[in-house]
C-alpha cells in the first residue's frame, strides 16, 4: 500500500540568502555550518512530532507547501535552503537511508501567504517504482 506522510514545520526558517551570507566572511564556514545544523534540528523535531516511529518506504516524492508572512522573499530563496536541510534531516533522523536519486525521485513547491501562521507543510509520498525504472 502506497502511503503519504504529512509533516508541518511551524514558523519561518532562514532562506538561501541568509545561508550564503552566513558562509561569507572570516568565520563563515563555522557560522554557516551552525546555521545548517540548527535548521536540521528544527526539522528533525517536527519530523519526530508528526511521524513518530512510522516507517517510510523508499523512494519518495516530496510536496512542499510554503506559507509565508508576505511576498518579500523570492521563491527560490525560500525553498532552496529548506529542501537541503529538510532532506538531510530525513536521513539524519533515520526516515530515509539517503537523499540521493534512488531515495528521493523528485519534489515540487507551492507558495501561499499566511500572515498569521507562517509554516511549511511537507507531504512525503511513497512512490512505487517498477524494477525497470530503477536502473
């Protein structure tokens, strides 16, 4: 049976521009790494809250829905960095073996404005792949 799992990450996380800025300068590598680790810990927290100990059958497709406070940030700034930290969190928390091509077959993004409740909803869709498609 193919399943879809829902994860909701409350609030607004940093974007790609903030991550790039954190990696510049004298101590950029350390600051950028701390920022990435912090973002992953937030994602792991919400993964565990929403999924508990559910098992996810790979491969998966991820459907991201971003609810922003306003339209100030560019769409790629919002989603690019979040994809990275969320997919790494899926692996670190043990929900996926890896985040490579054979584990995550794709993702899509949708964006809305929600001034009162910014958050990110992620649907993790288990995908059935024929043996021939895996090659």
